[in-house]
């Protein structure tokens, strides 16, 4: 279609050249140089170029005065990126979209109209999906704890607005689980949480994504030995014991060493980073930092798993108590 549009413009006294992946490499180089006004002597610069996305990705021409879309881009993000190539010198520029939305009866006869409808409904989130997400952010055990805390604060006569009424927890949701709950891609699901955080900044705060689990492989010293002198490994050993994984394999020497592997416990422990952080009473980021320090000493290898969305949730239960009752 680029060739046809260029021919249409040229016939109507608007000289134009077409650029697309089907042209020979030498021809594409000549056209690009002419458009960038770096052509050889005697070559007339191109002022109007009809191009596919094969040209635009590397474009860095500051004085482009207009970007006209003859066809809809593949996404809204692509449209914003492509129109942004106009006016980079700070002077006024235009973005024009030739959009066909004509309908025939009740059905759309335009591919543009069909694509627009897919944009409008492709990332939609229904009420049931929002409810599933809220259940993830405010699970039943957290709500029960919040109600118990509110009853205690009310009994104690704590003033509303004090920390006695506030209950918090950190919701960690696997990105795959988040997609399934909201029935949309990860970007849409996290955008939904972002809107909640903007609407109620004291209730929800979207934190950077992280990995919930890590497979820790011990490469030099056994976990049991490290647990004797380092708290983080003592707690990892405790987690391993609770999971039924022996944590202190004995190193065998001598002629029986080759047979030790059959009886030796596994040297890889699956660790829940947030559970470990809670037991250490530190931030999960501190656990990650310490594990990386031990990796730097070549004591462990780390295999990060379960990428997750992290949301800090806080409820001020005093907001749900009538003034007369407080």
C-alpha cells in the first residue's frame, strides 16, 4: 500500500517516495539519505515519505513537521511512539490519523472500526474480576484480624485516627495468578491496582515487583554448618526442617565417599523470601541483599522463582465506626 499511496500523492502534484522492506537495500539507503537531507550532490531531498514501520524505528530527524497515519498502528502505545517523531526540534508539528469508522447497518464494515472495538474491549475488566482482586488484597483472615483489632480499640476507648485502629499487611500475588484472577494481561492487572492506590493512597500502595521464592543451592559449606553461626541460615534450616528436608548433610571422606550421594540430603532449599523476612523481622529487600552477599562469597547459588506483585495494604478501622459509637 505504501507504493500506491506514494503514486497517488505524486500524481496530484505532491512528490513522494515509498519506503518498505520489499525494496532493495541500496534503494532503501538512498531514500533514507535523501529524506534525511544527506543525499549526494544533485539528488533532490525528499519532503514526503510514505513508509512502513520498517523505516520509522531508527528515525531521528528533528524537523519532521507532520506524521500522518494512513493505517491504524498495531496498538495505542505504537501510535503515541510513532507520532512522537514529529516536532523534535521544539517547533510546532502535527499528528494526523486517517480513521475509517463507517458502519454498514449494525456491523462494522471498516477494519479500523473493528480494531478500535478490540482496543476498547481487549483490556476490559469486569466486576467479578475486580472482586477477585480485592479478595486477594483483603483476604478473609486479614479482615477478621482487622475487626478484632477494631473491637479492641473501641473497648480501650482509643481515639479515632490513632495507630491503634490501623491494621496492615503485605499482599504478595504471583503475576500468573494475578493474570488469571483479573482475566487480563499483567500490565492491565497492575494498572488496576495502581488506580486503587491512587484513589486510596492510605489503603493500598503498589510496591516494586519481586520474586517470592528462591531455590538456594549450597556450593561450599553445608547448610547445617552455616546455621551454627549465621541467623539467616539457621532460619533457612528451620524452614527446611518444617518442610521435611534434612538441612545438615555430613561430608564423608575416604573410600565410602563415592557412595555418599545416595544417602546425602538435598543441598537445595526452596525459600519463601517473605516468610523468611517475617521470621527475621526485617524487610524482604534486606533478605535479598544478604543472600546476594553470600552468593558473592560463592557459598550459595540463587535461582529466583515466582515473580510477584507486591501491595502494601492498610486499613484504618476507625473510619468505619460511627462517631456516636466511638
